DNA sequence: TCGCTGACCCAGG
DNA sequence: CCCTGGGCCAGCG
């Protein structure tokens, strides 16, 4: 797939690779993506990588949420967060009254845990 | 090269 | 549940 690779950052490439594998109707947390990308403990980097993602990348960036099951708020107050909820809802990912996704039910559980594809 | 600046996470209190 | 503190680190002036 056309996975964008800004500035030849190996870490970013690995992160995008993992995100591209999250199936429809499922979600993964930032920390989970980090671990699957071989970057355990660097959840923040996942957030930075997604933030740097250009529009129309084709990556299912909206399937990445935080460990509390919420869509992380953008500091710039942009529409990205709202869009993310809509996209997830269209995939039948449900939010409870508190705006949280039940991770025990919607979390992606990849059969293969290695970094490569 | 230095110094911000973040779509995070977890353990504590 | 809320708040604090510490760990994480690439990109761009």
C-alpha cells in the first residue's frame, strides 16, 4: 500500500506499517501500535507520527485511540477529532455515553505479533 | 547544535 | 475521578 514515509524516518515507517494493518471496525491504542512496531514505550512517537501524516494518505489513522478508549483531543482544536469519531462510527465502532470505546470488545488483536509483514 | 513542542502512558496520591 | 511527575523522541526553526 502507499504508505507515506516522511523524511526517511525508520520509526515513522514502522508505525505507518502497523497502522495500515488495523482492520475495519477495530481500533488499536497508541501504546499498542508502538509495541507492534518494535517501539515499546514510545507511544508518544506514534501520536507525533500520525499528527505528521498528510491528508489523503490512505492510512486508517482514525483507528488509533488512546489507552482509555477515547479519541485523543487535538491541541489545535481542529476538526480531526470529530472526523475520527464519525469515521469510526461508520465502521460500527460504538462509543458509550462517556464517549469511550469498549477496548475489550473493539481492540484489534493481530495474530502475528512481529514487526515485519 | 540547541530549544522548543507535542494525536501518549503509567504509577502514585 | 482528578492531578502530578517522569519517561518517551523526531522534526523544525
